[in-house]
């Protein structure tokens, strides 16, 4: 294998060829730059926004999203009362379908830029050609407009050239306020202080206030749920009011008669004041006795219906007898019953003498009841005389026909029956 001769001259990298290679490289770079620019331009997003005005917007002004430059303004075209602003947004920046355009003044200089908002965060996206109508654009207030409005306000407050506003509305308002408040400074200060205290109290009671509002909300909700019943009640009340309106003559006569009757009652009370007072005072011991035995009376009235029902069920119509068992404690314990007769305070409640007698006899009554209990403990089955009226006293079955009842056949289910 032969090796190249180093002395042989290289015929490729000649000065002429080097110039050609450099020229081709420069052309390739230029073509690449032009291609890159053309690719970005052709794939950029075209945005056209209609503004009411475009003061300070020029071709080449920036277009931003969240304050970051994303494009340039390419054209500003007046269209009568509106201005069409065309923009290019570089490739890769996605805009939402409902994108908006706002002119922003970064400083006091006239230059402005267009802010596209909101930033895309998902959902429907705009295409490569976006048209933003004027109802989705905004223009800042011009300083000339602010000055004009201030001038209009100052002219309205006066003083002016017209007869109505010669002195000026603001001056008249201040003068009227000064006249009204003259000499009332202390009262005004007191009113402000009281208002502050009331506000503090409301603040301290805000929990109760919110609870009241919540309860009111619950009440209103209940009314809403019962709307049909409320309407029915209102309808019935309307009918009742109509009835009263139709009977107003009769009601007037009844009230007139009632007034005479009340006059007679007042006269009767005045004439018999002493007698009524004595009667009421005489009722005091009875009322006191009822009050002292209110628990016993309550128990009586509670069990009385059941007792009457049991008595009716105990009557046997076929035999004409009443079959029942009565457990009379006083008859089973006669000694204890006689001892309790000594307690006049229970027999005559409210009587001072009886109460004093009971207090003094209490040790004797207690001792007597203890003796009776000891005697009673030795009696296994007290033998009582046969009671009339067909009552079964204790465990002794009685079969005596109640006086006044019709005779009949004994009940075969009872002992001794046929």
C-alpha cells in the first residue's frame, strides 16, 4: 500500500474554491434566517381587535400576555368611530377562545401596549386568526376626559351664570349646613357618641343578632314550606272578616248591651262589696285545704275514671251483684286508724288549733302507730265481718245482693253458684 506524497499540491482548497465555499455558507445562513422568519410569520397567530380609540398605539408596539412580550402590532387602521388594530402573536403562544384586548398605559408617556387576557389555562383555544369585537376590548380613560369631567363638576357646583345657581350649589349647601349646626355642636357630638355606643353594643351582640336572623330564616322557610296552609288561613281569615263586616250592626248592638250588663255587674259589685269580701274570706280555709291536698286531689281525679269504669265492669247484670275486691286499709288495721284519728291537723288542715294539737300529740300518735304495727304483724289473715252490698272485703268472697238491685240468679262461676 502506497502512502500519499506530502509534497503533492492539494488542488481542492484553492483560493478560488475557498471563495466559493464562503459564499455558499453566507447564502445558506441568509436562507436559514429568511426561512426561520418566514416559518414563524406564517405560523404566528393573527389577532384583529376593534377599539373605540387607539391613542398611543403604533405599528411595532408590543403585545403582551401577563406582562410578557408575545408579539407586535402590525397595523393600526381607523374605521370611522372605531379603530382596527392588527397584531401578530408569535408561534407557540396559545390564546383562549374568549380572549380580550386591553390598552395599557405603562407610564405618563404616550406609548402604550396591548394586553391580551386572560392567559390560556385550558379549555377551548383560539385559532390562528382571531377577531376580538369592541365589546371585548377596553381603552383607558384619557387625561383630557378627566379634566373635562372635573371642569363640568366644578361648573355644576357653581357659582354659575344662570339664576338658579348664581351663588353655587356647594356654597349654599355649606351655608345651610353651618346654619343648621350652629349651636348644636354639643348635641351632634352626643348623638355621634351614642351612635358609637349603639354600634359597639350591636357588635357585642352580633352572635344573638345572627342567631335571630338564622331563626327568622328558619321561620320564613317553614312559612314557605307551609305556603298552602298559610294561604288557606289567610282565606279563612278573609271570610271571617267579611262575616264580621256583614254582622257589624248586630255586633254593635251586642257590644252596647254588654256595656249595660257590665255596668250592672259593676253596680252589683259595688253594692255587695262587703258581702263578697266576707264570702271570699270564708272561702280561704277551703281554698287552703284544696291547695294543701292538691296532690291527693290530682291522684283522685287521675284514677277516678278508671275506678268508675272498673265499677261498671264489675257489675254482673245476670246475677244482680257487684263482684269486686276492696282493700280497705283502715278496716284491716283498726288500731292504726284510731291512732290516725288523733291527728286533727290532717283532718282539719288550715285550722291553727288543730295543727297545734297535732304537733303536741305527734309523739303519742307515732307510738300508737308503732304498737298497731306490732299487733298487725301477728295477724296472718284479719277476719272482718261480712260487709253488705256484695263487696269482697280482703280475701273473703261475699255474695250479698246490693240493696235496691233486682233479684237474679247467682253467677255459676262464683263459689256456691248453681
